[in-house]
C-alpha cells in the first residue's frame, strides 16, 4: 500500500493513460498493478497532496470565517426566500458552526431500503456495515436550530423548475440524498431516475420538477469527463472551456456546484491551452491553488453570463474532507476510516493543512465577486465525521483481492459517505440557505 502511494506520487505525470497501456500489451499483472495505483491515487488524492504539499502557504491562512457572501449584504429578497417572520432566530446565525447531537427520534430522514435511487456505492447497510450509529446524528448550530427539512415545501418550490448538481462523485452523493429526501413524500411510481451519459435526472412527475446531476469533476473540460471511465492519473484541465459542459446547464433554477478532489494531484496541476484534439498539445503546469482559482473564476463567469440571478439561486459546496490517515486525528498509525464508529471529538479538528489553502482560495474568490453565490461551508462539520464514510461497505469498482480482504483498511473508501447519513445534513443546510437566507 505504502509503496503504491509513493509510486503514484513520484510519477503522477509520467503514468500514461490506461488505453495507451493496453495498446502496449503490458502483462496483465502490470496492468492490474497500475489499475490499483490509479485507484489509490483517486481515493487518496487529497492525502497525496498533503504528504507533499504541507509547506504550502501554511502561515498565511486565517481561521476566522471570511466575511459573509454578497447575498447576505443585500437587503433585496432573494429568489425562493420565504418572507415574513419565518425562523427569525436564523438571522445572523452561522449555521456551519456547531456540534453533532444524537437524535434517534428524527433520524435517519429516510431508510436506506426505502429509496430506490441510492447507488450501491453508498448503501452501507446493504453491503454489510455492522453498525448504524452514523445515521442518527443531527447537526446543531451554535446560535440557532436548523428548520426541519420539508420535502413538500421543496417540491412546491421546484414545481415546473429544475435543480441541478454539477461536479464530482461527492456532489453525486448529495444529489442522491436530495432525490431520496424528496422521494420520501412522493407516491410510488410518481418519480423516476434516468441517466443520459453525464446527466442523471430525477423527476417528480406530479410536480413537473427535476433534480439533476451532471458529471464534471473539474467543471471545466478535462480528460476525466467520461461519466463512467474517468480514473485517469495524469489529469489535464483545459483552460477557458467551461461552456463545453456549461451548455448543458442552461435554464436551471437552482444550481449546486462542487469541485475539489480532482484538483489534488500533487503540487502542480496540468492546464492545457487549445483543444484535446490538437496533435501537439500546449500544456503548462501551475500550482494546485492557482489552478483551482482558475476553475472558481470560470464558474463565476459562467454564472454571470448564463443565469438570471433575479429568479435563480446558486450554491457552492466546499471541500468534502476524507479520512485516509488516522494519525491526523491521533489514531494508531496505519489506520484510516475503516472500523471507525465514533466521530472526532476535538472541536478544533480541521485535518490536513492543504484544505486550508484551498479554503483560502474559495474565500478570496467569493469575497471579490458581486455574484450572489451561497457557500455551503460543510468542510469542518464533515471533518469530524470519520465514522460516516462508506469504508469497505459498498460495491467496489474491482473485487478485493485476498490480500486486501486480509487487511480491510487497505481498500476502505474514506472519501465517499454512506447514505442515509452525513450528506443529508448538507441538504438540510442547503434547504435552510434557500428558504431562510
Ligand atoms: C468555512 O468554515 C471554516 C471553519 O469554520 C472557516 O475556517 C473558513 O474560513 C470558512 N470558509 C469560508 C470561505 O468562509
Ligand atoms: C411543509 O410545507 C408545506 C408546503 O409549504 C406546508 O403546507 C406544511 O405545513 C409544511 N410542513 C411542516 C411540518 O412544516
Ligand atoms: C415543466 O417544467 C419545465 C421546466 O423544467 C417547463 O419548461 C415546462 O413548461 C413545464 N411543463 C408544464 C406542463 O408545466
Ligand atoms: C408501478 O409501475 C409498475 C410498472 O411500471 C407497475 O407494475 C406497478 O403496479 C406500479 N405500482 C403502483 C403502486 O402503481
Ligand atoms: C433584476 O432586477 C433588477 C431590479 O430589481 C433589474 O434592474 C434588472 O434589470 C433585473 N435583471 C434581469 C436580468 O432581469
Ligand atoms: C475495531 O475497533 C475496535 C475498537 O474500537 C477493536 O476492538 C477491534 O479489534 C477493531 N476491529 C478490527 C477488525 O480492526
């Protein structure tokens, strides 16, 4: 395991893509080794950056929240906001600061076996997870309480409208959570889910409402854009290319973006000018932070040019933390999220430092824009939840080998989250910011 990680760190840019490998007729053994390396570098991309990127900008990062986003400064009523005296206690409350409280009377918000829209990558109970405690925690902000998620209200607001999640597999998780939350009040057969390439569409028929997910892990065009086959270690993003995907996002009423993990390939990220079809590609490298900043700015420009912000809302979900190294929280060396059933108790826990430098980019970019985009700052509240990952209890991309089975931590997924679970809370926060901004 250790060796594979260092191999993929040492040569992230020199590993050719799998299709080239197949053409070169490498031995099946070598190919399966490389598949494993790619798999590890996808799962632990965040940790890879942290191993080598710890010297990055550590001293420049403030811990205080960046000043509120522009929408909070405006007095004008935002689209979808419920007027009047609803939930006045939310005013001025930072809903992202608080603690997790045990609540088995109202959680989980739906049952895993009742929602047909969960992919087998997130159904932990179905895949043998022995404990269920991770399903019973409710997020309690410090200065207020979250309004309960009202699926009927959400569906009424979406009547004749479209909500879209755009981003990577973590955003797909939040999309599935939203589909299940809404589906819990929809009669059988009155909803459906269909996938067309990069786009998945959940439809609530009686409401003529859709909730959609569009796969674009970098938002911009990249060589990882295939919705099914995208485990490329040598990732390249094309500058100025957001319309390639953005043309499929037009007309959306509520937009939820995320992007993070795929940028974490090491210290540098490859950016391409021109096109992927060019015979000689024009590629340059920039720091992860600069690359990420480019992506964020492209997203904001797309929003400005393509969304009518008088009647639509835009959200951005901050970095989803992973728990690949137990030493980060003072655990036994060599462990990870596998067999973790309790959360991290230290209220100051933040995890690896590289998250801070990216959070700083997000704060920077948002503080300089006039575009009313709402940040769902889920990073810290999720960082406590080392217990909430899918770990080994999911459908795996490749069948675990006997060696892996003997050492389960070696193939635990400490990036993605079980559903129902943590990501339902992300949607409760979205619900709160949508109706009670
Ligand atoms: C998000 O929350 C964390 C922890 O509360 C805070 O340190 C960070 O500054 C926040 N990020 C932004 C962009 O506001
Ligand atoms: C949920 O929202 C619907 C539609 O606005 C409303 O009629 C209902 O009373 C709400 N339910 C609760 C429990 O607040
Ligand atoms: C259904 O919703 C779509 C937008 O998603 C809208 O264009 C269409 O007019 C709606 N149809 C009806 C019958 O309301
Ligand atoms: C749902 O639809 C299927 C076929 O589309 C049908 O067999 C089934 O009886 C329907 N169930 C209900 C409750 O309407
Ligand atoms: C949005 O509303 C403002 C005033 O409320 C108006 O000046 C502006 O033209 C509107 N923008 C669009 C795109 O309709
Ligand atoms: C899981 O953790 C518990 C302690 O929390 C320990 O007793 C047990 O041996 C661990 N199981 C495995 C398979 O590592």
